[in-house]
């Protein structure tokens, strides 16, 4: 297996864990908060989809794909917060279809990117302490974020109805 195959396989595995937490649920259940957190299953899938899309665009376009987080307005922050909620019209089928579309585009990018060493300066954001990341580093970040949120989703699902991803 190549490095690119390893990256795709690892991302695919964690995407699958996240998707698994939504199996057999209604659209209403996807919006339920079952822990002290504001997080819900549908919102987690929406957020991971958006984050993966944005980071993939960043690999190609650089900082303009992400915007300047230090200049965000209240409306911008509200749109970002809405990624973590089920909104009117959001459905499991729609959310998962969008996630599949984004996943396919990311996988295609990884397969065809001229170099995983391609570097982009990071966008302006209070949490960015480094100057730039390689495409490889971005993909490792997407894998880590997907895995972290799949773990969050597993806790939310277990609190909802006892179902666990592994076990």
C-alpha cells in the first residue's frame, strides 16, 4: 500500500465509524442532545462534512478557501454554529449523501495531488500557531478530527439508546 492508500483507508475507517452511529435513527433523533454537550449526531456529521470539504479546498486554494477567522461576524459564527445542529429540512439521507460526496472528492484529491508535500500558509485564526501545513499534515488533521468526532458520536449514541459503534 502507498502512503496515499494508507491515508484514504484510515480516513475511510473513521468515516465509517461516524456514519455507523447514525444507523437506524430518525431525523428527530439525530438532533437530540443526550449529554451535557451541545452536540448531536446530525450536527457532528454536518460539521465533519464541512470541515473535510474546507480542508480539502485549502489544500488546493490555500487560505482563501477557509477565510479569515479573525474577521468573522456574528452571522458568520452563527452559520458555523448551525453546522453542529439539525436545522429544519435537514435529514439523515441528505446529510449522509453530502458526506459521501465530500468524501469521494477528498479521496480523489488524495489520489491525484501532485505531492503530499505541497504547502499552504495557514489561514488567520486565533488557534493557528504555525505558519503553514503540507497537504499530508492537513489530511492527518482531517483524520484526527473525524476520529475525535466519531468518538463523540459514539458517546451520544450510547446515551441515546445504548447502541455502541464497537461492541
